[in-house]
């Protein structure tokens, strides 16, 4: 499902204009991005938790050349579904 299809489905279910739903989704994504950018988590009851994890700088070895490389630190985003969502999918 792409963004347009999701927007249309939500607009029908909520009896709203697709433009309003699009703004709502953009605001939600911006909020998750900002909170996770601060290494905070965003929990949505019944759905799951978005959590940012910081990976530290590390040294890795290229298996083809044997050359050592320094991999810079980075922030990754993970999603953990709630137990309720897991049970509904089973």
C-alpha cells in the first residue's frame, strides 16, 4: 500500500478530506522523526513502539581486501509491534 492509498482509506473511514488526512500523516511522521532524532521513543498503544538506537563508532575489516575501515556512528530506527497487534496478525 502506498501513501496515496493509505490516505484515501483513512479519509473514507474518518469522513474527512484526503488533504486533511495527508496533513495529519505528515504531522505524525514529523513528530516521530523529531522525537526519535532526540533518541526518544514513540509508543502508540495497540500498535507498537518506534525507538531510535544509536550505534557507536566501530572498526570493521573488509573481507575482500583485509583493509580496516572506521565505520562512523549512526542512529537507526526500529519498530516493535505491540502484543495486541501481534495477536491480531496471527
